[in-house]
C-alpha cells in the first residue's frame, strides 16, 4: 500500500447538537497523488480541510499527516510541509507581486530570498512581478496566491476550489500548474472542487463525500470502472430519420434526440466504428461524434438521496 500523506480515522465534528457535519470520516490521500475531494454544497468539504489544517478543533478521531498523528507536539513540524490556498487569496492590491511575496516571507521561517523568484517562475508571473496586483486578472491573483503557498516548498498542497470563478484560460493555466507541480516536483496535491470535468482531467484519486460521510474513495479510473461500462455517444448526422431507421435494423433502439444530435449507448469503442460504417453504407453523413463525459452521471448517482 502507498504511503499516506493525509489520513483521518473516525473523524467527527459538529457545529450544532442537531446534526453531525463530519461523521466517522476515513480519508486516505496517497503520497504523490492528485486527490480530488468532491461533494455537493454543504457536504463537508471545506469543514474537512479546516479540520486537517487545525483551523477547527475535531471532536473525536485522528488526523495523521506525513505518517504522524497531528497534535500540539507535531503541529509546527507538519504544517511546515504544507501549503494551502483556501478560497480567494488575501493579497495587497496596491502592492506588486514581489512586494506581496516579501511580506509573506516575513511570516515564515528559513525561506531564502531567491525562493521568491523561483515561485514566480513556477506560476508564470515573472514578467508581471512588478505590476500592481489590483491590475491582475482573477487567474493571475490565483496564481500569485499559489506562489505564496509554494514559498516553503511544501510536500503537500491543499487547494480549496482553485478554479472557482476563473475564465477558460485561467482554468487551463491552473490545471497545467497543478499537473506540473505534481509531475516535476513530486508535490502531493489535495483539491476540493465541484468542477467534475476538471477533477477527471487532473486528478489521479477521488473521494466523494455527502452529509459528512465518505461515499467512495479510490482512483478516478476505478470510479469509472465501478459503474456501467457502456458509453454514451452523440452523433450529428444529416438525416435523423434515416439514422434511426438504420439503427432499428440492428435493434439499436436506446436512442434519444437531443437538439440536433442523436444520443445512444454503446458497449465499446469498436461498436462506434461499426455504427459509423453502417450509417455510411446507408448513405447517412456523419458530421460529428462525441463520447460523453460520464463522471458527472457517476457522481450524481452516488450523491443522490
């Protein structure tokens, strides 16, 4: 079994006496992974992060970081290996990136001055380091917040909704940075997010939480394989009527019309090739074909009441 960077055992926490916000949570984040922490709003994701970082006091159970129980004796040692970006970073808009990083260094110990230039290079802000932060885009501010969290060269990086509010360009930049930090520097990354497509593109492991309880925890690959192996395919054709008639000849009746596309279920990619050849033989022109992302359906099936 892989070494675990984060592990919780029977973790419990309640804001009120009426309900348990976190109930017997068993979280296991392997070293070197990019772990996606998924759940509906109010499911306990942010509360779990605060418990891991000791921003909330647990009521029972254990939190283990880097193989050691997290307590008063190990707190400073453990947190020195952790970087975190929780929601939007707190930045000084009237200062530039260099000045913001210098202030952040003052609150940390044993950080060499050259580390500031290194983190600016990592997050691709070197060219904008002397620009006032108030003139930064939201994506640039997120990257600067990430640079601050990287100052101590952490082994573990905790990100709470790192792409929240970003435009497509900013999302791609953040996704690229996360992958690079993991692959190039070996950083274990824990991401809380509701963007399921991003989790699938970035993460190696996933944990799904609802009402403070862990519903599923494994690799992203295993999550997909744990459900139906069939795929949903969308076709854009020149004649919907002819296409449906052709599919009915081979008893392919599980078709759904969605806008100008036909949606159907197939058992394998080889079956897609067969269907295209069939339609072309029936003089049907196929303009586009998409294999739908089914992680969202899997997520909803696990979290629905």
